[in-house]
């Protein structure tokens, strides 16, 4: 599982400081159609393995993401401030909320009751017809496309609640990068990718794509 970066696109995006209108450092290529297809296909392949990961292992992964986000320190805080125009206290508060969300989902998946397992044992002597053994459990359905919120650069963004809950459920995640927070997205995606390596997870389970409406449309319409 790793972050798949857009390397083929030639159209570049840059972030702008909304308070000063100054163009910020960093150029982010818009994903090509071929790259989007490759990312989604890789996520589908990763799902075949990741969906079977134990709750304990997923919990370790989520907690490692939180640790790696915190390890970014002021680099993340300052970039998020520059791209959002929000004050330092607000950004640090959001960072704390983001990491707490990840750790809360980690606790939930480690505990295990979220799968809502139901077992109805067979009744071979039931009349007028026997009942077979019936079992039900919640399972991961496949890759999830996450779209970020422009007014929450961390808590409802790359590693926000949507991403955390999908990863907790066993679903690979593809984040459509927020156009206003491209640098913040790249930093958080780097933290998630570092957690992937540390936890030795399958390739393709997390990716982020830069682009506009067309990128999002191709992503969600992919078969």
C-alpha cells in the first residue's frame, strides 16, 4: 500500500495564500486519465488483501498514521496556515482532532464489535423445514474515493474522518486532493505513505490525485 504520485501530467497546479494572494512553493501535476486508471486498479488489487487484515493490524496502521502526522511538526502547521489563512491555534487544534479520530477508529477496529457479527445456528429438526446455519458480518466493499473539505485543511481532508473510517473498515482510499491545500495534502499523504511502509502493507491501498472536476468525475465513474 503506497501513495501513488502523479508523474506523467504536464499541467501543473500551485497553491495560493488566500490572505496575501501570493503563489506558494510547489508544483503539483494534474493526474492523467491513464494515471487515474492505474491508481484505481491498484486500489482494487490492494483491497483483495487489505480487507482481510486483522483489526489489530489495522489499528496499528491507523495509530502509525497519527504518529507520522504529528512527526511533521511545524512544517505541516505552517503550510496549512499559508494555504488556508487560518491561525496557528486553529490548525494545531485540527491536527489534534485528526490524530484523535485516527486513534479512536483504531480502538474501535481493535475491539472488533463494529463488524456486527450474527450467528444463527442450524436447526436440522425444525418443522416444517430445517434451517441451515446462517452467518452475517460486515465486510469491506472496495476502494473509496474521498473528497476533501476546503474549510477544514486537516480534520476533513486527506487523513480526515472519511479516510480514517474507510481504512478502518478495510477499504483502500483514493483522495482527490483539495485544490486550495495541495501542499498540505502532499505532506499528509507522505505521512500516510510512511505508515504504509512501516506497517508493511500491500501496494495500492492509498493514493492521492491532483486535478479538478474532470479528475473527480473519472475517479467516481471508474467501473
